[in-house]
C-alpha cells in the first residue's frame, strides 16, 4: 500500500521523537484506518534507537543516491523534499523515504482542519462538540479538535482545565490528550486539569468512568471510576484516590463549599478559582471556617472572612493580603 505524504511525515516525526500531541492523534487515526501498522512503527523505532548515535556525512553523489533509492521505494517525482548535509545513519527507509528527508508540505483535506479556542484570563466558554458531547473551558486554557468531529474516535487536545460531559449513543469514544496522557471516554462527566509547567495532570470523575493511558506506564489502560481522582506526575506516574475536594469544579458551577477548612487552604482555593494571588499573614491562617458561597464575587467572600475573624485585608499590586492573629469570631 502506497503511503501518503501525511503518513510519511507523521512516521518520520514519530520515530525521531519530534511528534506533537495533535500529530500523534492524527497518526493514531491513520493506524485505525489501516494506512499505518503498529508493527511497522515498532520496527522503525527499533532501527532508529539502535543507530541514532552514529552520524554520516554524505557527499553530493551520496545525496543523489539517496534520492534515487527514495524514488525507487515509492517517492513520487512531484514530492518536494529537503535533504540536510548531515544525516543520521538511522536514516533507514521509512515508507520509502529516509529519516532525515523531510517532506516540507503536509496536505490537509477538509476533514483534517482543526478548531482551536483559547480563553483569556477570567474568560470561560461552553462548547458543544456533537452528540451531546460538551466541554466547558476554564480561564487561560485552550482546546483543539477536528472541525469534522465524526468517526469512530474523536480526538481533542487541551491545555489548562476543562470539564467534559460525554453522552455518545454509540461506541464513539472521545480521546482527550493532555500532557501526553490519553483520556478515553464514552459516557462520563469528568474534570481534566493539566499544568504544562509542572507536567502534572489531574482528572476527577463526576459520573461514569473513563480510561487513562500514558507512556510512563507503557500505555496500559487504567480505569478511573466515578468519585475518584487520578494524578499523573513524572515523579509518581499515577496516583488514584477518592476525591475529597468538593470544589474541584467550582470554577464551572460557581459553588464553593468549605467545611471546617483552614483559611490557608481557603486562600489557595480562592486564588485558583478567581485567578488572583492571595496571601495570609499571621496565625489566622490556621483558623478553620465553615461556609458555602453560591456564585459570590470574591470581594463578598473576603468581607465575610474579615467579619468572621476580624482580619484586615489590603491590596498591594496584584496581591490580596489577609492579616490576623486571632481565631475569635
């Protein structure tokens, strides 16, 4: 089977380790369609890994020879290629093209177009994908998905935080990529939060169940059920625990619940939900509070804390400072 320019490009990117999440999703689609096989990928990856430490410098005649071999292996005359002066000896044939020969054009059809949405600080947005598959995107986050959101598998890539409600009637799972982790869901509600700076991903399931996979645990699929939270970290590949945070989706619902919680933890939650920087000075940080707030402005919550604990609240630059030394109300 002759490989398309897209397949050639994506396999080259895969074996050299330069593939992005979106490109990886597209490669998975080609695998599902049968254009690329996992056995071929494994073979090419093995060859690359075995020989990547060795460099060869090619002469002009060597480059001409490589072009001839590539052409014989299936590269059409109208394919535009760029050949570098130095190639890895791991430039073994990949679908008729050497690694190191880069196709500099990637032709996309209508179904390959992507929609990308980025939210600014303080903004939140609701997106309807299809078949009752909905996404709520938090502040300073982004989502990327195919404009033609159909087929057996639907790929989505997120950065930041998003809440998903998936209700596919048939088995058409949505595959969400974040920080290299795959979240596969068919009928479920869950919150996904990824931090590109710390490379920590947190997934909390509200209802139903989802499947997780990550290269750190050899892409084995692990089920995460309703009421549980999965944390993926480079130091601790996967931690699954019962979710005890009632405010994990407060950014979406506007409802905050604090039951006998120290003000230090309250400040951290408010900083996260309202995207502000709150600091607490003094012993008041260890005082406990029990309160519920429904869609309240942060100033209302701060005034309530001030009244309950007789604290002082000031603003310096972009920081809110709470000061107090007594837990007496």
